[in-house]
C-alpha cells in the first residue's frame, strides 16, 4: 500500500489475485465434473442354462462353428445348417417307469459343499401330570433323536457319434438328454421306495401272517385300505387331515381297488369319476399314486405280491448334494460326444411309525 501522489488522503491498494483465481478455477472444474451426467454402468449379465438343456446348446453351438458342409468348413452364423434340420419326432419309450414324484412328499435337505450326509431330527411328546402346590414337578422325559442320510452319486452315460447327428432326421442329442432326465426321476423314486421297504410296520391282506401266506384272492380292496389306515393311525398316534395320507401302489393294486364294488358304486363314492374317467384321486381321504416302481416278488405258492406304502408326508427325508446335471464331453479323434447325467442324493426313513407297508396280491 502506497500513498497516491495526486491526493493526500487517497491510497492505492494492489493485490496479487493469481492464486485466488487458480483456486477458483479448480473449484469450478470440480463442480462442473460433479454436475455432469455420468455414463450409466451396466451390470454384467450372467446367464444360467438349465441342466438338461445346457449341454445340448453348447454342442449345437459347436456344430454351428465346426460342421463340414459339402467338404468345406462352414460358419453357420444364421442358424444350424440344413444338415441338422430335424424333420421327425423322437418318441421316448420306457421299459419301466411310471414316476410317482415322491420327492414332493419328503423332508428335503440341501447339503453344502463338502458335506456327504444330512441329519434329520425328531423329539417325543412328554406326558402331563397333576401338579402339587409348593412342590416342584418332576422333569419331563424327552429325547431328541438324530437320523442320518448318506448321499451317493448316481447316473448314466450315453455316447453319440457325429454321423448319427449329421445324418439323423431326429434330434438325437435332445432325445438322449430327455431320456436321461426321465431316468433320473425314475431312479430317485426307486431310491425312496427302497428305503420305505425297510419299514417293518406292515399290513398283509386278509390279515395273513406274511408274504408267503398270501393267496391270489388277497387283493387290494377298500376294506384293506380301511384296515391299513386304522393301523397307521394307531401306531402313529396321529389322525390325518383329509387328503393328507398318501398311498403309493402298483398299477395292479390300483386297478384292483378301482374294480372294487365299493368304488364302482358311484353314489356311495360320491363321484362318477371312477366309472366315467377311471380316476381315483382319493379314497377314504387317501391320495392314491400308482407306479410300477413299487417292489414286487413271488412267494412260495407262486403268487405275485406287491408292496404298497401308506404314509404321512415327511415320514422320510431326502438329502440332496447335487441335483440333476448333464455334462457333455467331446472327443474329436473318435468323432463322438459323451453325455453324462448324474445327481447326488440319499433317502432315509425318519419315523417308521408314520408309514406302513400294504402288502397284497
């Protein structure tokens, strides 16, 4: 600050504002950057293919890129080459396997990585007693029981040659995969039924002493279902809700029940479905599921008998480590592709009193 030579009372003040201007410019640039619209970041999309279609899609994609058409390698970017235009349906034929879908009635436990078994727990109901004022009651007797199910890997493999795909008029790969999926459903039902067969609670038709005592006339009737249901209620100490109980039986047992006079009488049954449609959705409040996977055998008198199962839902448990999976492995030197289908699971009867075998001819 210095005095103005032109006036005694005026002073001229000189300030260096370069640093202030620089700071102001930086602040304006930061503000402009903050106010500017930002480019939207798109999340990475991960697509998961269903187990029963992923292998086929991968293989078809490989075919599109490496198939030989008219002696030249082609890149069929517009679609599968005409060589792979399927003009016929492929019908899947089952030697055995009316699936029952028993998994829906199980207590299912999904295992974490590294586990090979699942635990199921049950506890008994204590008894009440009269209490005395001023006296502590006796401790109730209760036990928590653990039931374990160990899992195993189960599966099947099929090999398909390139020429079978290239020259076929049907979708061989898709047909094999669908057949493997059906095979897995059948095998899982067999796994559960085999565990139910270990149950020692049984009802034999006409109160026979055992399987060898059964005769050809000891078939499944409404009266036998009534007797089996009564035994199940008494041994379990539970009265089922309408439609809660499930009977898994052989088709032969199913049709024996369907032809029973008590069923054919539509007025008594309350519905015309058994006569008009041949359907038995429920009998005596029991859901009926027919399947040829129910085990059978021949006794000493050459009588064929069948082991049906009447049970409460969640009487058995199912441990699942890996659900149905199809893997494809290509071997170009052999000109083949191997399709391997597997699952890892195990079944266990949790409470034998909640199920009973119904054995009839």
